[in-house]
């Protein structure tokens, strides 16, 4: 029997962007998706304050919802934090953990990221675990070693293709307009594949745009995209989704 390949996922990470005015973009996207024969899953990860409202405006559209972070505990005295269970209750099916911005801004280590992924699994959410090298690490030839170390440290043992997605996001490509060559992307994705389930989705993230989405999608073991800036405008995000449709 032929090996099934993972169903691609295109997820939009709005980061700390968006007030109620941004609901217009979610509504537009829902409308645009009506005319697309989708071969990928589509997800929006708005800021926590907008999850419920986005859920309402995209109702009936093929758009899943994700959180951008969760605490490693299910509840308790953690002012300002959000649990995986709360995200699930708000309508999310996934949560991003270990984004490089959280690793940098909040000092999150691989161990913290792994505990967050475990909390996501316990709540019935897909953990989208982010990994990626800095420019210094790439320049000094450490990329594959860094990726391997982050994978081992951040992805819980026993993770499955059903409850975990890996997102490879080179830190230097995030929000910079720079992207690795397709050969560089292919090399890293192949090395991640060697350490993961054949059906686990491995997303590429970092300056994905409508103009480069198709060539990135064509790289072996790239099973979708995690999109930042270009997910904020429905017209751009649909251009990326169509490359995967
Ligand atoms: P950009 O698409 O803005 O580079 O951001 C990528 C990212 O960090 C998605 O999580």
C-alpha cells in the first residue's frame, strides 16, 4: 500500500496583532475559502482576546482555531497565563508552543516547551512545536545539531502525528523577508523527518508569502506553513493557502 502523506496545514499566527477591527479579515477569509477546493487544513491563531470572536465570524468556514501559547499547568495561580484547557474551551483545536519569540521574550527552554506541549496533549489539543536556529548558529554550521537538540528536548516522548505538528522556523527568517534556499529548507526538514513519525506534519515558517509559498510547498517533507505577517490580511493569506490547495 502506498504511504499516505500528511494533509498539509497552513496556520496563520497573528502574534500580538489585532483588535476587533481585525475580525473583518477573518470574515473576509471565511468568504474567500468558500470558492477554494481545499487540499490543506487552514488555521488561525489570533491573540487570545479575539479567539471567541473569530470563532463566531468564521463559523461554518473550514477554519480551525489555535492559541499562541499555553501554561504547562491546567489551572491555578498563574496571573496572566492561559491554560490549554481554556483554549480548548474557547474553541481551539491546537496551540503553538515554543515560538522563538516566546523562547526569547520569556526565556522558555526546551523543557518548558515540552511541558507546555504535554499540557496541550492532556487537554486534547494539537501542539504545534516550534524549533529553529539563529543566524549565528547557521553561520557556524550548527543548524542540524540545534534542530536535533530542540526536537529531543521540546517534543514529548510518545507524541503522535495526530497530536503534534513541528514548525521549523529559522529565527533569522522571521519577519525579515529573508528565507533559506529551498535546498536549505529541504535539508532541515529531511533531518526532522528522520527523527519523527512519517505522517507528522512539518511546517515551514519565516517570511512565507503568496510569492514564495508554492516553491516552499514543493520541497520534500514540507507539509504546510506557519505564517506570521502575511496571515494578517485575508488577501495575502488566501494566496498562500491556494499554493497548498
Ligand atoms: P513571518 O511570516 O512574519 O516571518 O512570521 C513567521 C512566524 O513567526 C510564524 O509563527
